C-alpha cells in the first residue's frame, strides 16, 4: 500500500522515495548500483530490502528512474 493512515509515515513510499531522490541527486554519476544505493539509504534511514524494492518500483512507475546498463539504476531527472 502506498499510503495508509495506520502505519508510520516514515514507512510510506512517498517519504522513502523522497529520501532516495535526495540521495540520487547528490550522486555525480547518472547510474548507480542497486546494492550501493541500498547501502546509502540504509545509512540515512534503516529499511528492509523489500521496502527498498517497493520504493524503487514506485520511482520507476513515476518515471524518475529506469534500468541502466548492467542492471544499474539510471536517474531520469
């Protein structure tokens, strides 16, 4: 579920997506490895790999990220 009043707001995809966007904007490269990005967000906000994957799905649906070369995540903004 994307938004639910019964859970903590810091576990919403909107919130976690904003953290990932902030991390991606600070990167010099337009492509980043899946696990490197997970480590970066985990240093900021501890989340599970499942919630991280859902957040990436959300950003992909929005068109903010895409699949890059060799399975990396490509920034589209």
